[in-house]
C-alpha cells in the first residue's frame, strides 16, 4: 500500500471525505486551529460554524437525520464537549450516525493540567457507541475508518475521537486505508415469513406501530402498502423522532401518546400489535397503569435488538431490516390471503376513512377557514386602549405626552473603571427622576405590553 507523507490535520480531513462526509460542523478554539488551517486544502468539505457546542452537535444531528449521511462535528476541549452533551444525548437517542471529535491538549502537556484540560474519553463514553483518543498518527486512519463503520452499522449512533494537538501537527508517511460499510439489509427466512404471514392473517383487529427504523431503512412506501394490504390502522411510536409513516396514507391515524391510561384504552381495542422498527411504548412520567393491555399479541420487526421484546414479550421478534422484510412479506400475505383478504382489507380501510389523519386534517382546515375573518388581536388592543389611554388623543391614533422614569442599567466593575459611570444614563442624580416623552399609540402599546 502507498504511504502518503501527510500531516495529521490533512489526514483527518482526507479520511472524513473518504467516508462520505460532506459537511463538518464546528466551534473552533486553539486546539482546533490545525484543522482550520488544513480546511483551505479541502474546499469541497463545507465547514459550518456555530457559536456554542450544543448548537454544533444539534446541527450535525439534524443534517445527518435529514440526509441519511454520516456526519461529523468538532468541538473545543473539555468545556466544549461538556456544552455538547445535551445534543449528544439527542443524537444517541435518535441513533444518528455521527463522528464527534474534540481538540485536546498536546500529549504530555495535559499532564501539567493546562487551562480547559480534562480527559475527554470518559466524558463522551456514556453517550456514544465508541470513544477513543488518538495516541499515534499512524493509528489515525484505522481509528477514523473504524469510527465510521461503528457509527453507520445498525443500531447506528454517534462515536467520539479525541484529537491531541501534537497528532494533528505531526507529519509522517501513513497509509490512509479505505472505508467499509456493513451490509445489514437482512430479511427473515422463508419459514419465518410464512409463520409471520399466518399470524397476521389470523388477527381480527390488527394495529401497526411505526418507528424510526422505517425511515432509516427507507421503508415508508412499503410500510404504507403493508398497512393497506391488511387494512390495519397505523400509528407512530409514542416518542417519534420525526415522520415515521406516510401521513396521506388512508391507514395512518396519528401517533401514540405517552399517557399510559390513554394508550392502554386504545390498545385494548386491538388483538395484535405489529411493531415495525420501533420502541413502541416508551413512556415519560410514571403511572400505576401499565400501557400494555392483557392479552395483546406483539409481533416485532427491527434491527435494533435491544428494542425487541425489551419491556413486553413478543410472540414473534424478528431481527431484520424493515424494508427488506416487508418487501418479502407482502407477496406471501397476498398469496395466502387471496380474495378474502382483499375484501376484508377494503372494508377495514373504509371504516378508517373518518378516523385517519387526512380526515382529521380536513376537519381542522375547515375549522380554521371558518375563522379566517376573525381578528384575535383586535379585541385585546381595544381593551388595552380603554385601560391605558392617558388622554382622548390615544384612541384617535394621535401622539401623547407621558412621564416616564429614567432607566438606570447597572454595569460591570470593568465598565465603571473604564468610563467612570455605573449606568447607561449621564443624568445628574440630583435632577428629577422623570422626563417628558412624546410617544405614538403603537409605541405605547409596546411599552405597556
């Protein structure tokens, strides 16, 4: 393999590009200056800067979820990583494939505990799939490629790399290696598909709960087709990360709430719950009411094995890609169900016509249009005019004279030393504390409101 004479900073950016990263989000400090210096040699790698690290990671999270791409972001040493932790939690929760890096003090220099220093790996480790610090430039390619592979392999999620300054500035002849992606688009065996189809066809009142894996596996169309095939209402999981089902589908009826009593009452109407790539019943606050009704059969499909039968047993728990499973399952159900299924599914879909999302949206649009001529602010403005009108000229839209106090704003000690003032005003304290001002009615509304 050819070995390139290259600096750590250039190698880092080259490796990100090789892994398909198109945008690098960051808030640079002194330890990230080597990366900023090398960016000029990579004009097609877009750098997006934010003024605080939580925003850096949040933007990277949003970009990754919207694009489906591996994303990268860089923050500044220990305090910057600390600032990013809330957004990093979100990325872990949503399973966003992300490489988060932070500049670190030079190796050896950290032993002296310079300002802003702290070991970074222990800070990030609880919220990422893998965390590591680079200690040799020669290891950088292996680390970045492994990090990308780990982030992109289901269950996807963020990873963390600590980048010491001496590694970024060092130069050596290193092999940059190549990217690897693990193909996880697996489907169940034919025997499992047949058994699953038989169990679904036996259901009298099936319900589909759709989750984030439908989006990650690009199975929106397949999920909607599956719902219409069996005539089952479809709902989003109780904690949606976005849109997990086609809202215009005649089978989509909304989302599960996180109210245990409400969810239990809703699920009690069904005999089989088909969970597609979801942690279906994640709740929020505690309740003595269990959201899962007695006797409800669960059939679950997804790649995140942690979520399979996590809190409630599943009669069938299938670790497989949602899209590939549905593509294989739909023909099996069509063949087994035949004309009887078509007739039953058509009736079920008709029954959902007044309950689905499109019907609810149409009703809401009609209600909003009916109130289109209303002026919700007008009444409150008239009431304010009656309550605060200082003279008759106010209601005629004329200016009026008010007595308003001079406002003093406290300044910092530095400001007082530099200016000799401790407020914004230079008014002599011995003078009257009020002054006359002429204001318009609309300015008065802003002052009072």
